[in-house]
């Protein structure tokens, strides 16, 4: 057993934890939409064809923001094909699927209202024009009296959606994208689309442009060209389980992301020092996967094909918990974060056509952190944690009189953990996730990889607990 001590002070604040860091992602990919969010023939479908079990589970996660409709899907997307009565199927090259367009922009917005989420609308800037972006804005946000706003009203949506967050493209630094380009090319396009949306249409909207967590030159170039019309720089990150990585190295991919985040923040600070313009960060696509697409060849070019349906163990639960703690540690910079995806596709929620659904292991740290990790992130003074076996965060909610600790033990040894904070009255809740079998996953009717209560002692202003090896814990303290 090893010892780690935290010392916390309510005046030692990092920043406010934005609720939008607990975001989701609905991309037209695999069974995320068709067979996940939307399945009219399901025995659990509501009057609009949305799965009621999925709505309930997404509400449990409490996702204030959801990115839509892609992802790689956005590269060749025509939003106009997804609205109105006369929709036609098309090939979707990014994921080798057939896209029927029966679930489109209006359906997503209706679903978003049911699950209490706000859209991060991704715009195809790689292969569409400024006129197309103008038409999309007009359809979504203009009250009426123009062609596209009247089309929306004719489609049954009288009031505008008033979308505020606009993502310009997706990972266009990558050769896998249809529209791959240099930083200078992307910066020029983002500048013009951002100028249209922010200067000409809605000065209060947020423009999110594509950044790259491990390429400072890309970020510097993009900000130099389009920073004037940029509010948020987007970083995408993946956490890959590969044969050459040990279990500990797998968990420490969060540290690798953190290094890239720190370098990106340096670029944002340098830009702010030069221009006076503050640009925050969105991690609007974070993924845990092992590079196996789990594709079924017989389903290629069909609707709602099985793709990227990965089962998650306690290992991925620890990564999820650690990543949210990372977001808390940089609460003064990170405004938005979105898990990719929300349902079935490398996701916390899984479904079957018979109406069955279940929670993956990563569902639980997401749910508990989303529900309890809102307030002010506190700096942590640590003792005896040189090897970073313990990785965590502390969030103070003064309005509710609660301090919540989120702690990942990345060692296989138990940890004698103590934390000091003035004004603790009692331990309101304490749960831990651990599992002897590190490969065990949940399945329909078998959600055994989940939190359990554990004992936390209070000695004056000091919390004392033994954290199991290889575990994620939440300790909620009343003040």
C-alpha cells in the first residue's frame, strides 16, 4: 500500500467547470442514429420514432451539448437532403454505408429537445460554399420571410432553432478526410465561413475551428489566419488499446493528451498576448477504441450497419474518469467536450433491435461526474504522488454546499488516501469502481462492472479512505 495526500483550499480556484464538457455526439455512423437514437420499428420507439430507452439513458448522462452530424460524415454531407418530404438515399463514403436521410436536421433538433441538449452544428466547409453555409444558417436561425426559413416553417418548425455553436469542418489536417488540406488552406476557408457567421449574421455565436493537439505549427497557422473570427479551438483525441502497450501505458494516454493540451494552451496564450483575443478549447471528439472497426462485410452499404461496437471494461472506465479530471484541471481553458459517440458506436450506451439496452462501464463515471462535477475546479496540492499513480480532480459547488473528489488509482496497489479541506460536515456519498477481472465487460442483463459503495472516514477536516488498486472513485462531501 502507498500513501497520497491532497490539500485543498476553497480560494485556490482554477476556474468554473463548464457544463458543456459533459457533451455527446450523434454522427451518422454505424448504429448511432439508425438502430440507436432512431428506430421507428422498435418496440420501445416513441411517436417520433426515437427509442425511449435511449432518451432515458441520455438524460441520465445529462449531456448539455451534442455535436451533429459529424465527424468524417460531414465531408460529403448535404444538409438540404435531410429536410423536407422528398428525401432520397445516398452513398455515404466515409463509413461505407447507405444514408436514407430519414433522420435529418429537424429530427435531430426534435430529439435534442427531448434529451435537453444543445447542438454543436458541424458545417461542411471542405466541399461546400459560403452560400451553402448561409442557407444552413437561414434554415436554422432566421425567423421567416426567406426561402430557407420558410422551408423550415413548411416542414413544421415555426420558430428558429437559434443555434449558437458552429464547428467549421472536421479534422481536415488528416489524409483520411475527403477535403484534406494544409493549415493555410483550412485557415483561409475557416476565416471566410467564420466571418460570414460571426460578423455578418450573429456576433454572439461561437465559431469552433479545427485544431490539432500535437501540431503547434498547425494551430499557430490556423489562428494567425482565422483567429479574428474564432472563439474556440477544437482538439480531438483518441485513447487506443494496442498489444504493445501495457495496461498502465494505456491509462497514461490521458497524460499524453494532457501534454498536447498544454502545448495548445501555450499557442492560445501567445495569440492572446499578440491580439488581445481569448480563444478557449473544445475537446469535441474524444474516443476510446482499439482500432478494430468490427465491420461485418455482408452489411457494407446498408443502413444502420454494425460498426465500431466496442465493449468496455474497467480499463476504459478509468480512462473516462481520468479524462474528466483532466478537463477539470484545465477548467479555465476547456469550454466544451464531446464523447464520440453517444449510442452503440464506441459509446456508453448499447442497444439491440428487440428493445434491449444496457450501460457500458464508461457510462458510470460519465454519469456520476456529469451530475456531480459542476462548480469551481480547485487546485490540488499533492504529497507522495511523484509517479502519478493517483490522478484526479476536486470540484467545489458553493451553491449546493458540496465538494466532490474524483480519483483514479492507476496502480494495482491499494492507496491510503487522505484529503484536507476546511469546513467538511459529513460524507454525503462515496462510490468506487473496480473489478478483479480487468477484461470483464457488461452485457444485456449483466451490468456488473459498475460503482459500489465504499467506506470513507472523516476525521475533523480530513477525509480518509483506502482506494482499491486499479479503481475510480467519487467522494462527495457536504460542507
